[in-house]
C-alpha cells in the first residue's frame, strides 16, 4: 500500500468495529448496559462486514 492509498469500505467498517469493541470493553467496567448496547452495535456491523465477503 502506498502512503496516500484510500481505505476500502470493508477496511473502514473493520476499523469502526474494532473501535466499538474497545469502547464496549471499557464500558463493561463501569456501565454494563452501555457496554451491551455497544456490543450489539458492533455485532450489526460485523454482519455487514460478513455480507461483503
């Protein structure tokens, strides 16, 4: 990959998924309900990623 290459749509979704999982993990220590919502959102995103394959 070059220095200025753009991310594909799949790569963008994967980055967003990782971010949501990280947020859910951090929230799991303080707010279980918010963590569950983030995890559910990440699961929906994962389904979209799998459809692209």
